[in-house]
C-alpha cells in the first residue's frame, strides 16, 4: 500500500493534503463520533463517496489510513466506476512536444463546454525517467496502457489519477516486425488483457530476407503473425497462435462487449478479395471473429475511410464518403451486436462551406475541417456526449464539438494545453494495480 499526493493534483491541492495528512494518525485514533462519515454504515458511506469526482475521491483516499483502505474496497471501486460511466468522460491529452511526453486532463460536462477559462491540469508521470517517450495504446475502466515509443520494448498499465502502475514483463520479438497493440477488460472473467499482434517476416527455414534495395524502398512482406496476450490477473504472457487476418498497423480500435475490435487491411483473406473487415478478439476465449459491418452504398468501399467508435453503448463506425461524393461524415451504430440488419445511420454531417478553420496554435498551419481524406484520416470521432453533442478531434490537434440539432461546430480550447496533443477519452476510476 502506498501513500502520497495524487499525480493529478496541483500544488495547492498538495498543500491541503499535507495538512490533513499531518493529523491523519491522530484522527485515526479518535472516537467514531468525531468522524461522522465513518460512523455511517459502510453501504451508505460507499453510496455517498462514490458520487465524488475522481480528483476529490483520490484526495479522500489519501486523507488517512482508514480512508485509503476503504478506497480499495471493490464495492466502492465498482460503484464509482458504474456512476462515472453514466456521466460525461474526462479527456486526457498526450503531448510529446517539444521533448518529454506530458499528460494533462480536463473533466468534461455538457455545461462547461463553453467555458473558455477551464484549465487543463497536468498529471505527474511516476515512471517518466524510465519511459520518457511513450504512446497511449488505449483506455479502459480508469486504466491506461502505454507503449514505449523510443525502444518499443516496454509496456505499462497505469492509473493516471492514483499513480499506480505496472511495467509488464518482456515479450517475444522478431527481427522484422509490425506490431498492433490493444488493451481491454472482460467483465465475465474480470480480467484486463494486453494484446500484441506481431506481423513479421520469416527469416528462417531457408527463406531469404529482403534485399538491401527492397529494404531501402520500404518493401516488407509481413506474411507471418504471432498473437501474444498478457493477463493482468495471471501476470504472464501467452502466445495464442497466428491470425488469418492482416491487421492495419495504425488501425482504430475500441473495446466493447468484452471484445477488442480493430480493422483489417485491404486485401485477400481465405483466398477471396475483401474490403476492410471489422474484427473482434473475445478477451475471454481469445478467438478472432469477423463482425458484420454496414453497407455504405452507393459509395465505392475501397475509396472510403472509416474508423471504429462507441456510440451510446453500441459499437459504431464513423464513415467518410469519398471527396467526389461530397466528403460527408456518417456515424453508424449497431443496435444489436453482430446483427447486420441492426446497423442504423445515427448521424449525417454534410461538409460546411466555407470550411471552418481550426487553430491548435498560432504557429501551426490551420486545416480546413474537411481535409482531403486521401492524405490520411482527417479526423477522429471521439464520443457522443450526454447532451447529444459529438466530440471530434482533427489531425492538426484541433478539438470541436458538433451539435446535430443546430448543425453548429464549436472550437474547444482549454488553458494550459501544450502545442500539440492527442486526445484520449478516459473514465477516471479507482482501479488499483497489483504489482
């Protein structure tokens, strides 16, 4: 058990915590009547405390030993998490500019989106010295999965609000490889799992490695694969074999219904030419399956761009029509999981004109809201907020909300953000990590 100020706290918060901590041992020995909340039945106490925002809850956990012990109660952790899922998420901003990686956060609510004075608060990173450069793999139930982007040899599961983290053991590497990493939770087995899909070139068994010329022009044929799964409950890596699919290296991914979802490459599977597929890996039985996707007619599928998103407790797809068809954005939701007929077009957003300009910083070149998708995905649909607005991040780092009722876009700006950021939708929770 570890005590200390939360990594998400600013200096004023830390001073208040130190004052409370200086008398925490004395308070711990006072009669229960002196501490009214501790005199309540544990169920009522959990009901009250679980309604606190995550930053206040972390301060509560560091107030004294008895509160810290209670903050680890599984009933309280799950109750707070269930209530947090019913509210708007917080946003974590990851920046690697100019040198060292930084994390900041903002707690969202539909009422404060117009508040331009809202400040992004820095998160202290306890492992910054050992992993100065990292990328965020994913967020699930209050935990982040981070990958060492400098050496690509470390993975870490981290709670940014409690400061708890676990560096995962080393895993199998190949000489020539592409790696897709996923992270998720299965409620049935109550286990978090990290997935590494390694697509590699076989340099053994008499096969020849690519020539220097092919290396120079970037030619690689990653015709073999190895799927590695780490269970936090078992604390061990396992290889579950190969996958018959080629996963897009920078595929969008979401966790839904106890399954990790991603997109395949364009190509041939089982000898048949195929469009991109929606794939799922069940985190319980660790089997890959294809998920039925919507029909985007009349658009030519090979010239469309789409990525995965969760829309109001449904698996969804954010789809961009080709520029020759107007470049509009459609958001589809699958009302009944894995039933193709249940796909419904929830939102259709036409290209505005003249294009709204977004500035993440005065020194950056602005992008129009509908940047040509032929040069890469122009935007990412992050989530749908409780007030019905859609949160969208653009590739220059600009963040906007879109109101489908009025058709109005709003730039979202927060004080204290670094120049370049990647936005991660996060549910703040008290999940503690066993090392």
